[in-house]
C-alpha cells in the first residue's frame, strides 16, 4: 500500500511539474513564429496575457503566464516572446520563482557546453551570461519585497537569444 501511495505521489508530481517548459522547448520556441508559439503554449496550459506591436526600431512582444491566478496577474511563471518585423531577431524571456526549476535550467545550460562569459552585481541584481556555439543565455536574479507581508521572493529571469543578436545588442552596453 505504501508503495502504491509513493508511486501515485511521484506520478502526480511529474504530471504537475511537466507542464513547465524544458530548456530544449524554450530554445525551439524561439525559432518559431508567434502562431506556433501561442498554439504550443496554450496546449501546455499557458494563458495569453498581453501583446505589444513593435516597429522598425523596437521588437513586437507577447506575454503568457503559467498557472495564472484568476483575479490577478500573479502566476507561477511568465513567458515573453519577442521578434523583429524587420530582421530575424527573436528572443525568449522566462521569469520563474522556483529555485529548483532555476537550478535545473542552469544545469542544462552548462550541459550544453555553454561557458560563463560575464557575471556581476548590477543595480542590486546578479547578472550572468552563458554562451554556447550559437545561443546566449542571460540570467538575472533579484529579490522582490512583498509590501503587505514584508517577505521577499527571488525572481529568476532567463533570456535566450542568438549569439549574433547578443553581440549587436548587449555586449557593448554591459
């Protein structure tokens, strides 16, 4: 009986945890168009939040939430997809609050052979940049204080961009 309970608990946790996106899925989504991204995320239980139309100088963007609360914009995770109408630039930004999920993404990034090319503390945030053969991962870690309860929570941002986009847009500014 104890084994059955443990097995059912394990299956439930896998089902619940599997709805989040793997790093491979995130990398793949960056290469897709907005219709494919929206359809894929909807099937995985993500909710569309907002969109912003870009122009020749700014990127268009869409935002999705995972496990969004019904009467607020609080959620377990946020996904942002950005694209340029005039170039091939496409970016993914994932915001998560779960430390173990962050650690699994970081482990996977390192397993791809990505090397740490920059790190530091800027404006009270830890910023790290890992780079592989074709893809750059920019990670930001910060704390947010809840005004009502005075507690803090850690927020992890993982941006996934093409190396050429990184060199053009970010490497000189940091």
